[in-house]
């Protein structure tokens, strides 16, 4: 640990850490994190800035349901990204052959 890293523990036992992570990744959390940062050359957050962040916290069962849903959606998005990258690579590999046929007037 150094001055740029801190461990944050929740005072309440009914808070799912992954729920907070998703909350901080979302637009409301990002807006608060960006609003709290200070400094010009190397912006940062201190513990008071982090303590000032407010997220709505439903009951634990609802938090876990939301986390599960978001985790599944994230996995689907990742799978689609991988598929898109594969298709992009295949199309990119076909381009030279298509250009060759086009310039030989075989299309």
C-alpha cells in the first residue's frame, strides 16, 4: 500500500461489494467520482471524497439479483465483442482477394 491505494470496507454487512462496483461503474457513480476528484497534474481522490459518494442501496437480495443480471449481460456483451472481432478479422483477410478479383474484372 502507498498513498495512492486504499482498502474500503463497508460499515454495513448487508452491502454486496460487486453491487457497489457496478454502481461506481455506472453513470451516477462515474459522475460522482469525477466530481470528487481534485488536482491538476495527477487528479485523485482522498478518503473523504470516497466517503461522500452516495449510491442507493436496496436490500441484499435485490443487490445480488441486480449483480447477477449485470454479470450475465456483461458476459453476453463480451461474447458479442469477441464474435465481432473474429468477423472483422475474417473480412479483413478477404479484402486482398476481393481487390485482386476486382482489378482482374472477375467480380
